[in-house]
C-alpha cells in the first residue's frame, strides 16, 4: 500500500510584499510571528486585514509570512462569491490576469488590480517521498481521501516537489468540507 499523505486545510489568507505591508500597517512595519505552519519557514502572523469586494468583505483574514515579492490573497470560491468577485483557480504565484480586491489594514488600504485567487489543490512533497510515491514536480494526479460518509477522489491535484517541503496535501475550506476533513485525515495518490 502506498504511503499516506497528511491532508491540511488552508483557510483564507494572504501573503504580502514589503510595500503593501507598510501601507497597511505603517512605515517600518514588520510581521509578528504567531505560530509555525507545517512547511518550513512559513508562519501565521499576528497581523490581520479585511478583504473587501463589491458586495461585502471578509474581516480578520490572516497574514502569512515571510514577505513575498508580490501580494497574493487566497480565498475559497465560496468566499469570493460572498464578497462579489469571480476568481480563477491558480497555482500559488500565478497571478497574471487574476482578480483584484481592496485590502484594509489599521494604517491604510491597498487596491490590488490582481492577486486574488482560489489556490489550486496541491501536494507539497519532498524528493524522497516523491520517489516513493512515483510522482514528479508539476505532475497532476488524482488523490483519494477516505472519511466517514464523505470519501472523495479529487482530480487536478498538482504535485510540487522540493527539498524544502514537508509532505502534505493542501485543500481550501470548500474542498475540505466536501470531503468531511476533520482532525487527522490522510490521502492516497491514485495510480
């Protein structure tokens, strides 16, 4: 039997560039570490913002660190619909032609012309685990999640291989709810 892959739920969040951090939180602002995430060097910050669309807004959205070259906001399709925005499903960092929104912080606001996406479901995997699983970087696979009353096989799952990754699958909240992901849940790549 193939090795199981831990499933993690990625709730709405954003990654900021330095300029937008300072616009939202003030000149010289820095991110304040709250807790580590499963991927090395990634963390949840104390900072929170509001994401505003034409219909409504999402308050208290988590900022993740470290800073990035471009600001990126990741929400579920349900979140996007609630604030009145149509967003593409994209891999992290692929922002060209994506949706825009307004980000409001305690010191100011940022008008993004693009950068609002629903993250494409994906697996972070180490090269060693990729070898065991028989998968390669950027390969698109099917993944089966077995849960009580809601087992589900997801297609279109992108494999991302790096020596800097801990192996885990990331779903957004819509996908996690569909498969009844609660507590410790594992997935299996379908061959």
